[in-house]
């Protein structure tokens, strides 16, 4: 139990801060209180990932981390810093540098370098600290002695003596109480007394040299892992403590019996049972066969062998992540972090949907930010992420050490690995290789479809053979009969057929490859069915509009419920988003993997359609219709991919059309062959080489602003505000900026370039404004304001 020490109760770490409405945003906090919170947070991180010491390659890693946390903020005892916290002028020095004055009180020669780096690096990179204290001679390693001496004089002899007395009395009890003693943290060590200014100068030189790969007195390559992990953990603990977040706790994954009870299963399938083993895993299993449950059983098995570890679940699409977060939170009964570019918006909308009487938008905003901040600080023991969030480490974006520290030693599940284009897939594979070989990560890769070339690379990387499912599983999961129709969506007969099925009481998915054509098809079907029985879902609806459509569609067609007669026109967003169950589908031709994902939204439970006998298995199937025109990628996919997909589908249709996953491997081998495979592997190798180089050169203490643009270039698009919503945005922004941002629309960089005369930067709003029409039903229309809507057959995405 924490008992404040009155000898240093006058020293503050945080001042009181309030929002305009009077809400306390930062509580008044003493230096001892904050230090205790940091040490408690570090203890929680240690209990969740005790293997980090072995991964760091230092037996004394938790000893170093503990004593670093104890003195990391002692420099806040500076008279100028205390004056600032009481309302005085800004403190012009770095308090973490002054904290080094207490280094001789906790370190010996063996730990001096490590504790120095842990303390002085917990806020700013070495280049920033060096620029302030080395002045114009930064590169020459000549310290500005006058500036350093001025900083040293900020610490009074009385306060230094009080803090040294506190170090003799208090931390030892914390070391025992919080479990550090059992993980290698020893009693306080010490160095011979030094002149304060000399200690600071030595520490500054140590820090600057450690970040310089060409300095022979700097950090050796073998020391980079412990330095990266140390900085990441101290930053994480400090920020968790500053946010007054609960200390991280280990989470024990449910075993098979507990998971069956939660899911209501009778018995697990053989491939699910086989997944519950220690070691890396590659699982290729049909959609609907329980891959997610298999992955959770695998994560349980890793904890059985390795002890506590974080579980990270990676998916390629934000819509998939949003659904998976909710699913895991329900199944695991624990907080699940979500990390992607629009996570804060998702959390705000989730809070808005649960809004209680009396709650204001300001209340909801604070709650969304609290949950989002906790996730970004890697507080929860289970997280769902896009691999791009992990890739931030390779590009050395600010905070990259905390990313590495949060994933090191974890159980990492990568789902839908096939969904990435080749270059990015190569990037993620390079990242995965480094995480596995250097950072103690256990990997589980699960997917419904995997080309042979990718399987071979994964098996080599993880040194394990892919686990498949018996052919009977694929046969039992047969839910679709393929129909090829030599036509296109511009054929009135096709549109009439869709309308007739909806009028007969069925739900129909109309999958379209481009937004422009989807908007046109929407208008055509509305003319046949009326607005109430047609919905449009694509990427150029603003966030608020898209969520409204998703909620309406989910209410009408959620899997496991009796569906309502409705036509949903959708682009690729339907492939990975909602848990829907349509009666039928008409889709444009696309690569095989995309078509399989689209078909997965139809007859999801296998309880619709006619009963047929497939090699002794009774299955219920519904027709899935693929239009053969246009037989190209429409500037969205590679033409050759679509052409080869149609070739294998024609053979399937001629053989009766029954679709099951056992057919896919052979089809994929035929599609990805020859020149197409060579080009794909060239792009893959390019991405892999790029990130392999970044990870090989990864050093601590030096985020890279030059690489930031390279990372941002991976994302093809920006968010824009339709000009006609300008006044609404400004009005809502005054009440809730998060609510206002739900009016923004995604636009690709290519589209922005094409309409550059109509898209301008608003310096006041700090966002792009598009002078392009926006329709609440159709979304953003890519036509210049003076143009009339085009209805020609030039449907390609521009």
C-alpha cells in the first residue's frame, strides 16, 4: 500500500489543468505520486511480458528498468520547473537531463550506461537533446558547459538531500512489493560521488553517442534490442501513469472448455484442436470453419508454454477490425484495444450509439479519447490492429520503440494475409521475419485461400508446415452453386432479374467494382424498386452516412436472422465488413479471392437454397451469379487476374457449378503462374527488401522524419470535406470536433489530382475542401460542379 513520504511532499510533477467547462483534465500530482504510478505501470508491463529480459539479452533488464523509472523525473525538482507548475514562466531546460544528477545514487559501472539512456531518452530523441545542450558544436561533441551548469544549479542542495534520503528509504519496499525482486531487480547500487555538472555532461555525451551509428564509443549493435525495449517500456509506463490509466495486467486466454462455453459449441473440429499447440502456426481453412476460434486456442497454447504474453490480432481492413474488436471483447470478456487510423472516430460513434440520458457530446468525446489513448499506450492485454500500425516501427515514426516493446514476446495472429497487394505483402513479411527472429514473437497466420508461392515463403519463414483441413470440411461447407451470365450490369435484363427477386421477398447483393458504376446501378434499381428497398454502400460516403447505411443493412440482413427483401449495391467494402446473410448475389467479375469473399456474404449459415448431395454430404446451396462482362479489371484489378479467374470459373460452371474450398488451391496455382507470378514476386521482393533494410538498421533514440513521408505514401488517399457541408461542419465542430469529422469523405490521391482545381486546402479548418457534389444517398460525385451526371459505359475509377 502506497504511503506518501512527507519529506518530498512539496515537490510537484503535474499541475492542475481544467477544460473550458471546468472539467479537470490533469490533476495536481506530487513527484512521489507520479513516480509510484510509473513504477506500478512498469510492474504491470513486466507481469504481462516477463520474457522481455531474455529478448533484450540482459539478465539485469528489469533491474535497469526499475531504477530508471524510480529517478526518471527527479529533475522536476528543479526550482524553475516547480515555479512553472505554480503558474510561473516556462522552464527552459529538459528535466530528464537534470534527473541524471541522481544516477550515482542508483547505478554502478555495469548499469550506468543503460540507466542513463533510459532516463534521458524518456521524452525526446537524442538529436533534440543534443541540439539544446551542444549548441553550434553539436556534431563536434562540444557541450555548452554554461548551459549545463545553469541546469545543474536549478537543483537545491536541500532538495537533492531530501531525494537521496527518499531513495534510501522507499524504493526498496516497492521493489519487493511490486514483484521486481523476483524478476532480477536488485537493491540500489551506487557510484562514487561526482560533481553534478560532470554527471550531466557525461550523460549527455552517452546519449548523443548512442544514437550515432558511426561513433565507436556509442551503442554496439548487440545492445540495440535492450535499448529499444527499455525506452519503449519507460515511455509506455510514463504515459500510462500520466493518463492515470490502470496498471496493465496479464490476461489469461480461455482454454478449450471455457471457449466452448462462451461460444455454445458442442465440440471443436479437428483442425481447431490441432491449432492448440505451442509454436508458430499456418492455418488454411474454409470460410465459416472456425478459423478465429482456432487462433484463440493457439494463443492459449502459447501462454501455456511461454507464460503471460500479449495477444495481438492483425487484419487488413478497418471494417474487419471494428467487427473483430467487438467479437473478441464479447468472447474474451476483457478490454480489447483497437489501433487503426480512424479508431478514435469508431470509438466515438460507439459511445454515441450507447448514449445515456444526460450525457453530452463533450462527455462522449472524453470517453472516446480515454479509450483511444489507453489503446495507443498499449494498455489492454489484447489488441486488434492493422499491420500498418506495426510497420510504423520499421519507418521509425515517433514512438516506434513503444510499438516494438508492445509486440515483443507476444502471440501475433495475422488473418486474411492473402488480401494485401504484393509489395505491401512483402513489407509485412519482412516485418514478421524480424519480429519472429529478433523480438520473440510467436506467429499464427490464418487464411481461407493461400497461393502456393505464398505458402512456401511462409513455411520457410516460420519453419513449420501449413495446417489444412480434411476434404470433408470443405465439402460440408459447400453453400454455393456458380452461375456465369454472359452479360453486364448495364443489361436491363440483369437489373430486371435483380429487382424481380427482391420483389419476390429475397435479399440481393449487387457487387460492383467501381464507385461510379455502383452509383449508376443504385439509380437504376431505385427506379425499379423504390428508394426503401435499395441501399448503396461504398467508400465515398462520409463516415456518418456509411455507418447509417451499415446499421440499416445489418438490421435487415444480419446473419442468423430472417432477412428482409432488400437490394444492396456495394463495392469491395462489402467483402470484409458486416456479418450479413444474403439470399443471392450478382457480381461483376473480379480476382478469385475477391469473389470468394463476396460469395461469403451469401447463405452464410448454409441454411438456404436447395438441398443437393455432394460426394455423400447433404448440403444446401444457392446460386451465385458472376457476370462475364466486362472481362477486365476496370482499372481496379489486373486484367490478367480477372481473365484467368473467368477461365477456371467457366470450367466449374460446366462441371455443375458446386463451389467448395477444396477446389481453390488448384485454381490459385493456375491463376498465379507464368509472367503474372514473376511480376507478383518482383513486387513482393521489392517491398520485402525495403522493410528488411529498415529493420536491420533499426536503432533507438532517433525517429526519422525523412521516412515519415515514405510511410504516408503507402496510403493512397486523403479525407476531404464536401464544400456544401462546410457550414454544417463548422457548426458541429464548435460542439464536438469528433462528431464533425464524421462528415469527411475518403478520396484517392489520383482522384484528388484529377480534380485538383476543385480541391483546396482550408488553412482555418486544417483540412481539404472539395467543391464537388455530395448526395446523401449516392455519396461524393466525381464530376465537376458544372457537369451533368455521366451515364456512359466508361466506368473506370479515376
